[in-house]
């Protein structure tokens, strides 16, 4: 009770997370360890050392070390009365603090739902804030203390509709949480927090009047949803003489909840949770409360409790980052107005800087509460006790992945395939540009062209080696020496003998479209340096033909065969161009890492539909525990809640066998990943074995070419843009239709890029 009273007197105190611990050893109950890791927390406040057993105090210290949080016994904070004093009493709402007499069953519910204020303000808290001696509530606003004579849902609704102590603590503050919504990706991966986001806090906590765990659960749910006038609420239950819960009175109360408090979500009943009731006992209550409108849900606590964020004052501004650094003011004009009573004193406040669509993942390492840099709440945290400027340091995406891996005792390195896929992505400047490589015919042409660069040449040389060795079979020693000599002569080169090229006619045939579409693609590839434009020169003396890059083909030039000067090496009437693959593109095709980049593009495009959800993606990452390699993930997705999802990609779906999936699950287990992703270069019909790994629970998804070839996916769960294991043939996207869309989008994108697109002309 004393803790609640102190939190209600502290500015923003009622957004604090209350964590129940076991009295015997000081360890946290589930699901709080993971919730603490993902929540925006500055420090841990624990009872004084002398008030708890030694092993409990040691557990508190160990918990602080594991979570990288400072451990202290003082709550700290700023007195809310000094903030409210910036307004006149007439501008402030009166606050009523209530007490349920005789510690009845409703006492805990009222305390954790409305909060409470002591008869007089806390003197120590006021002194730390620099308040004048003897400051009273009446000096700032009206505070009434009342006793509840008829506790129940009707009275509780009336109390919440008026001013309550929990609301006083939140003056001039707002709750930073995601609005209740149904995202297109909800349930596609087995991610936490979906239920909490969708159900708008329509929850009832069934509490035992003396249960600390139930009290913390009710408090945390109320804080998470901004201390609303309605749900979440608590309903008491009693135990019989034999220790079993007497649930029938609680079931009767449940039927009254929706009469007094309207539901904000789509369900007809509030969900039921409890920290003191077992799952069968909670299910019995749900069965008893079932009506024609359905049965109440009984979600798990880790689904109901989303990561906590402090209440805050929010503002939007523009920052200019230079190499990840920027300066940000700690106060706005309105902030200065609310803090005018402090008289320039240091106020224990924190500033959280968030960058739109650039979240920082939840990470113990990045939390850095004991270090100079601190991150949390998807952003950068800086002290804001003074009205000044603070330097913001934004980490690189790879650094954030390293930090999250370190949380799990791992280290990461980019693999060779990953470096090739990243080189291709960097060459284009934006992963979204990879969509113009997502075409079956085009990929087939690129592979043929790359093969002529190396494989066709190698096959010819290997054939020559085989014939030479075969001719020397009568003398094995001579055959061995001949083979060694031939191998010594092998050098992979990129001159005119080994370089494969393509032209506009081949591109047109690959795209199965008009010549203008092929020309558009070649112009795009040329601008992005994916290809090198070549021109054929012909020596008028020896008729030797050679290919040179356009910038180097400036006559007069010496002929490499006869040595004479080529004065007129070009055709007089036309100059046909050929194109050679740039090295980043050729390398990514040689080792199939182009599929890593293309499927990564699709995953980024899909997950970016939920802003602030995806931190980033990286192709080709090796994971190590110490010096022992755990495995390589072809793609790694990093999310704002700190979850890491690894992916395995194969050009052929037949290669996604049980052995490869087992390797990937080993990485997922080390990272505590909620799901894995399998990617294939083949169509859905060519991956029957791989598809069986998708069991429909979101723990594994298989992305085939039917999906990632889509140049512009618009995901919606259960719709055709998102793959799922039980998809019927008619539910799988039509690749031919996607290729038609590809051609239209390609031409439209070029028009927009050159400013020749006039959308107004589309009106007629």
C-alpha cells in the first residue's frame, strides 16, 4: 500500500512495472524475466537489504547484473504536486482517494485500479524535488479522502469516471503504446505481443485478495493501457475451507462486467487471466461465463503482458544525423511551462529519442544502464535533468545484431555468401531495387550469362584435359604429369575469351515482352552499374574482333592481335551494344547468393508494412559460441522486440531437406527465435517436401518463388501474398500475372525516375 501511495505522488510513477518475486529466493515469476528484458526500464528498485534474507538480496543483485540495470532501494522521481502547481487549482481536476474498510475482498481491486494517496504528501519526496516546507495538497489542488461503503462494479465505475490518484500521477503525460489493431502479419510468425496489441485491454484479472502476484498483474495491465476508465479491471474470488477456489460468485460478477464497462474490442466477453488460479480453474470460470455470445478467452500471461514503457511527453522534430550523431534539445516550450515551478533545479527525467521506421531492438547489452550510452523503447535514452542539448548516437544495424547476439552469448560474422549478397544490394543502393531482378526469364538469362563467364569456359578446358589424359592412358605417370601441367595453366579470367555478354534482344526474349520493356530494364541496369556497356570493335587490318567498355572504345586504338592502329573500328551505320555482368552481380550468381538477396528483399517489403517492427535484415551470417561455429543463416531478420528470425535459402526447393532444417533450428534455439523461414528459388509445386515443414503455427514459413517474385507484395494474413503450409493451388499467386505486373511497374518506375510521369493526365 505504501508503495502504491508513493507511486501515485510521483510524476509518471504509475507507469512503473511491478514485478512479483518469490519470498524464499528472490527470483522472478514468469513471464516477468523476458518482459523485463523487453521493457524500457532505467533501474530496479528493491526493498532495503536489512529487510530481506541474505540470499534474496543476492538474487536482487544478480538480477540487476543479468539485466544490466542499477539496483537501488530508493524510488526517486519528481513530485507530481510540483508539476501540477504550474496550473491554478481551478484548472485542475479534483482527486478522490478511496479506502475499502476492513480489508475486504474488493480492497486490492480498488487499490490497484484507482491508486491511493496518503492523508499528507510524502515529505522526503517533496524535499528531493525542492518543494517548500509544509506543502499540502490543498496548496495545489483539491484532494478528497473517502471510504467506500458499497464496493462493487457500479461504485468502481463511478470512482474511475472521477479524478483518481493514478490519473494525478499522469498529469501532462501520455501512454506510449501501439494502438489496438490487426496487422497484416499477425500470426504469420509465432511472435509475442500480438494478442495484447489486438484486444485493446479487454481483460479481467481474477485475483485472490492477498495475492501479490495478482496485484502486480492488475497494476501492470492498467499501466500498460494508460489507466483507462474501463477495462482492464480486477474481480475478487475467495477460497473455501479446503483451499479450493469458490468461483461461482466470481462467475456471477463476470456477467455484470459488460453491463457497466463497454468492450473496446470485437469480443463479446473480456478475456480472463490470473496469477493465482491454475489453467483448469481459469477454464472452469470461462466455461461458467459462456453465453450465446461465446466463451471468454483465457490467454497466457506472456500474451497479455506487453513490454512496459514509461508515460511521457511526446513531440515530433527534425534531426540531422551525421555519421550516426545528432543533437536534440531536452525540453520544448510546453515542457518548460510545466516544469516552471522547479526553479531551474535538476529534475530526474529521461529523454527517449525515436527515429521513424528506424527502431532499436530490445537488448540487455544496448540497454547500457551502467554505461554512457543507453537504449530502450526502440530509441536512444539520454538524461534530461537540465534544459540543454544532448548528443544522440544511433547504432548501425549490424552493431544492433551483434548486441542482440551477445545477449544470447553468441558472436556473429558475415559469411562469404553474405558479403556477395550485400555487395549486390549496396550496388543498387536500396533493397527495394532488387525487385527488378525478380523475373524467371531474366534470372535464367543472367545465370546463362554468368555461366558463360566461368562454367562454359571451364567445361571446355575440362574436356580438353580429359582428352589429353585419355591419350596418355598407356603411361599413367605421363597422364598424371600431363594433368598437373594442365591444372597449372588454369586461371579464371574475365577477358574476351571468358566473358559472357547479353544484348537487348536476349533481354526482350527473357522478359517475354515488348522491346521497350527490355530497353527500360537495360537502362535501369546500366544506371545502377549492374552491367557494363560494351561495344564491338573490328580491326580493318586483320579482321580481329574485340569487346571494350564504351568509355575505353575511343579510336584510334592499337589492335591487340596485329598491333596496327584501328582508325575506323566501328560500323558506319549502327553501333550495337552488348552488356557484361558487373562483378557483384556475377559473384552473387556464381554462389547462388542472389537468391538470398532477392528473398531478403521480399521479407523486408512484407515486414515494413508494420512501421517500427523490423529493425533490419542481413544476408549470410555465421553464428559462433566462443570459437565453436553453430551454423550459418542465409538471411537474418532482427525485430524491435529483440527477436531474431534466421532463414535458410536454396536455389532448388529439393535442397530444403530435414538436414538443412535441423541446422537452421540449431541456430534458432541458440537465439531463442520465435520462428524460422525457409526460402526456395522454385515454385510452390516443386517444393512438396519443404512445404511440409510449415505446420501452420507460425514456427516455420516457406517462401517459394510464387511469393518472392511479386515485385510489390501487399501482405494480409491468409491472403495470397503470404505463404502458408496449407495453401491450396488456387490460393498460390499466379506468377504469370506477376510478370505482367512487373513489366508495367518497370516502365512506370522509369517514368517517375525521369520525371516524365504526369499523374494528372491519368484523369482522362
